[in-house]
């Protein structure tokens, strides 16, 4: 064991994650000479101003990842999810992306994404135990 280094518990994991994301982005951008990364988010509000759905993710180097898509249970099956997915696609196209990637557990929405043209690329079985984890992509032009 190396006595020069000490691993410690981070007091603020959110801050640490932000720091690590920034450093990884810097490295990746230098490696492929692309520094056009940007986060995006869109929300839909009720007539009372309450958020009833949202989508967020990032674009970088011609790729887009939707990291979050949520619709309030009371608003599901009425087009809100479709609108949010379309908003993410519009953002991706505006940034010159050719592919969108989404991850989903089997109990979330993989079949919803398939309905809108996403293809299952990979299924990690039993992650967590008893459930499958999907990675889906969609080519956009």
C-alpha cells in the first residue's frame, strides 16, 4: 500500500461529481479536439406552474445523451413524454448530433423509447438483481 495517498470520504458528493465531470470533459475534449459540450433541460408545467415533466441531458461531439426524462404519474399516457422526447431530439439536431443515447431500467420506459424509434443496443441482465438495464439509441438526420 502506498502511504503517500489517503482516500477520504467526500463531504459533498454533488460537488465532487461536478469536479470529476469537468475534469473528464476537459480530458475528453483535448483527446478528440471537440469542446462543444453543452447541457440542456426542458420542462412542462401545469396551469398552476408545477413541473409535471422534464427532460435533461447533454450534447457533445455529434452525440447526445438523454440522462433524465420524467413525467408525473398523473400526466402519463397523454403525450407529455412524447413532447419531451421530441424536444430532446430538436436540441440534438440543432447541435449537429447524429445519435441520441438513452438508458432505462425495464420497469421504467424502454418500450416507450422503442415506440419512438429507439433501438435496444444492450441489455445488462440483473442490474440490480432481478431487473434488466437497457441502453437504447436512435439515429437522427
